[in-house]
């Protein structure tokens, strides 16, 4: 069994010149017991992914594999063709259908939230797109990993200052790619990418029912 990843820059492998900026997909293999193919790329929408690497991704999908699909950051910039309840979900629906047609499992993900604080709370930035994915998952009876909820909770739990370290923040002179400094609250630092990947892996275990075959132990008391 292989995990195949379709997504945008928040999933994609980091570019050598930009590291430690990277997507969570590069760290999934450390938390799962199967190979991972990460075809996500920066700037991807559902439309551009279908035009470019989708055929390549599907060419190596085998029965029993899992394809993890996360888009939305860039789709929302093209509402005229990729509206949340229009072109965006139409294309996600096609992806799920293709995957199932190959005898594999499709897992939908909501977009990771941007780290935009208003006092103690993160401001939602994806509009209706996360709800559209949730509704599509219900319609198609497809597993859902709600990264929008998880990342919002993670940032708020850590707080404004501490959560900054999960994203790409450098002062002037600290990174050659951004000599004047950068404050990027969309793209992950390795620290953040690792946490997202660990959550995705744990979610996959639950989706695959890979725990629960041992006896229940709730009656035991630990002193």
C-alpha cells in the first residue's frame, strides 16, 4: 500500500533554497508504515493539478492505496471558475471518483488555516471552502481529515507568540532567501510541518481502524 498526496504548497516538498519552509507531506513517511508519494506543488489548485500531475499520480495508484487530497488555498483566488460550491467541489468530486475507480481510497482534507490572530483567536480566512469539503465528504461518504479545525486549535492553544514558530518567520539577515526578513503565516516551518504530518498520520490510523483490536482497559486504575 502507498499513500499518494495531491495538494498545494502547504503539502508540497520544500525547495532546497527555501528550507526550513516546507509542506507537511514531506514528513508523513516518518509516521506511517507505508511509502509516500508527494506530488503536491506550490500554487496548485484543483484545476491546475488535474491539468498537470494528476495523470502521473493516478498512473501509479494501485488497489488498496490511499490518495490524500488537500486544496483550497489557491482555488479561493479564482472564484469565477473554482467557487467553493462549483468548480472546486466539482473537481474534488472527480478526483475522488478517479481514485475509487482505481480501487483505492480517497481521503479529503480541509485547508490548513492561516495564522491570523485577532487577540486570542484565529480569524477564519477560507470562507466557505472548508464547509464545502465537509459537505462533499458527507455526500460521497469519504473520510475527512479536518486540518482547518486542527490548525486553528493548534495556533490558539499555543497562542499568538508561541505559534509563530510553526510558520515561516525570519528577521533581516537570518535567511539568504529573504535578506530583508519574512513574516509568512501560511507556509510552515519544519516545526509546524512535522506537527501537521503527525496529526494526519494519527487520523489515517483512525480512518483505517488500525487500533482497537486490543482489550479495553478503561476499568484499570493507575496509582
